[in-house]
């Protein structure tokens, strides 16, 4: 098992154009593999296919949006009677 190449990984946030995000993501997958590490599939998709990566980004954005909505809904929920704040 290799050493995680943290210092070689590129950021691929939503502020970048999709083409650049995909290019950086592909770089990261190749770098992780070259370091002898396994791509953590619960957190990332282990693919170099641009279409699969773009779909993964879209799915992650949708999941984050759903979680944000759920958190907002819970935050607006009144406390139950008899419960201390």
C-alpha cells in the first residue's frame, strides 16, 4: 500500500468550468493509482471516463442540495414540549 499523495492532488471545486474539473479529477485518479493507493470509492468514483465523472459531480451536487434542505427543515422544526433546549 502506497502513501496517500495529498500534496499532488488538485482541487476540483464547482467554481471551475466542468471541463477543467473533469481534467483535474482525472489527474487525481491517475496520481492516486500511481502512488499505489486505492481510490476511496465511497468518496470518489474510480473512473477516468469524462461522462461518468460529470454524472458523479451532478449526483454529488444533488445529494448536497438534499442534505442542505433537510438540515434547514430540521433547524426550523420547533422543539418538542418538555424538552430542554
